[in-house]
C-alpha cells in the first residue's frame, strides 16, 4: 500500500509591507505605510504604481516620491 501526500497549493497572494513619503506640488509632506496583498507573478513596479496612485488620487499631480520601501511582511 502506498501513501500519497498532497503538496499545499502555492499562495495566490503574498503580504508586503510598504512605506512611502511624498511631497505635493504645494509643499505638503506625507508618509504612510500599510500591508499590501500582492498577487503571485506581480512585480515591484506594479506595487509601486499601485501605492503611488493612491497618493495621486488624494493629492493630484505633480507629486514627488521622496522615499519608498517594500519588504515581505513575514518575519
């Protein structure tokens, strides 16, 4: 008799913690952080654009990114 073991499916998303600091056209500085669920196969660039678009929707453009960090949320 043989025993079969199932390999768990790869997660469809991975949690990443991001921090971004921006400066708006009128000189306002804003720093935020959150956890982002990134789909498998996505890129750092797509995550950056997603986060930046949140700031653009709130503050408009032009907007300057002063700092951006994206790290796995798992320790």
